[in-house]
């Protein structure tokens, strides 16, 4: 007889266990894929901070609890901080024997009649991240031993045999680097948000790129000097911009290309929440490159873990970018065609009560 946990993990649609205070108590694998975050990070968070619903869904929650009956809400837009809204159907059901607890499931319209292979791959990717987080430390330790042993062996080998030990060392280091990226993706701390001059962040990233991975690129600054202060963690935002610049640099050929960093203010840009309130995201930063564009088959999944357009890519860089921006209550999007790819960051301006800029 299957266990409750096995049934929960096997549900093919995003499912969330909601506690009496409307916080997420648990989330299944499909739910992790929908939020583009791990269950560990989502648990304990207010559901309406993680899921945006274009309807007064709190009333439906209250009615389901009051009447102890399931409710169905069809054809509404549902999204999260890391993905654009999809038209979905919601199912809200009180959990029998647990007063105040409810099960919330989300069925995207595209999945209503059939479950796609793509969705299964995303769920598997999220599960792989959780497994990698647990095993990374154990794997890295023996890899360090293998690397050290290969280096010792190389001291007494001929030039022909050195090629083999060099291969062992190179590949071991590559695996360690991948594991470190997985650990970073799963264990990124909450942002230490304060007033930030986003142009300081952009300039630090530009100079670092030109001294390293972007040395073959021309990087143009196109800033709005009147832009107000952003509200974010400067180190994490620097990591975001560096990842986007690296992504653009790697897309170019060996002869290089041009990247334009464009900042501007868009007063009307707001992230609408399910309770009717809106998060203003007026600060816009675009990383624009003239490379070949994103492969058509991964355009819609580019921010999902382990999705990469490069042969040896890990598929974690853009997933990490998406996670950081989501943690900042921001928004990230991409448009791509041959000769022009634009990654756009939308960020909140600093509130009056925020810590002063350092």
C-alpha cells in the first residue's frame, strides 16, 4: 500500500498544504517546479507571498473553512515571483481531521486534459536538486582525495601518462564546481535588503566582466542617472548581473559581440498580488546582447534548474538569478530573437522605512 508521502510526491499538479494562518506547511514536487524554489524555502511562507492569483482568493479560503466543503475556481491567472501568470483552475479542499488546514492544487489550463512530458522533467529536476543538496558534501570529500592522489601519481609518470592524470584532476574539479553551484542554489540565504544605488552594482559587474569572462565583449552603459535607489542586497544583485553578463558573453562567438546595460524608470510596472494589493517595481535593468538568441526548445523553461542551451552548461546560473530576484519581490523576464536577447529585471525602489545606504 503506497504511503501518504509517496502519494503526495506523485501528484502530477502543483499541490500545497496550507495551515490555519494561510502559510505553506508543505509543497509537493510539482509545486516546487511551479514556484521554482525548494520545499525547504517555501515552507512557512505566506501562501500569497509565493503565489499570485488574479482574484480575491482569500474569500474562497474563508468560505471553504467555514462550510468545510471543497471549492473550485476556474479560469484565473496564477503565477509566482519567478514566472509569468498562467490561466489555471484552483481546487481548495479542507483537510479532514485537521481543523483549519487545507489542500490547494493548481491545474494550468494546458495540463487540464493531459500531463506533458515537460512537466514531469521539471518535477524530476526539482527532486534532483534536493538530492544533490544532501549528497554534495559526501561527494566532494572523496573527489578531493581522488584529485590529490592523481596529483601525487603525476610526479612519477612519463609525459604520455601525465595526460591521464591531468584528465582526472580536470574532471574532478569540474564536478566539484557543479556541486558547489547546486549547494549555492539550495542554500542561498535571505537577502539583506537595504538602499542600493543600482548603478554602483552595474558598474562593479561591468568592470569585473571586462577583466575576466567578458574581455572579448564590448559592454555599453546606457543608464538613467535620475534613477532612485533600489531596495535589495547589493552582493546578491551583483551576482545576478554577473550571471547575466556571463550568459551573454558565453552566447557570443570567439570574436566577441556587444552587450548593452540599460536602466530606466517605468512608473506603471506593478506586480499584482492575490489580495488586491500591488507591489510597485519601477526600476528596470535590461541586459541586451546581439548573440544568436535562445534555442527555441528552451525559451519557455530557461529559468528552470538544469535547463541550458550550451553543451557543457549546468543550467543553474539562470535558475539562481530567478531565485534571487524572486526573493527580492522582483520580476525577471526574457525576450529573444537572433541578434537580440533582452533579460529584464524589475525591482522595487527603496521604501522610506528601509535601512540607509552604506
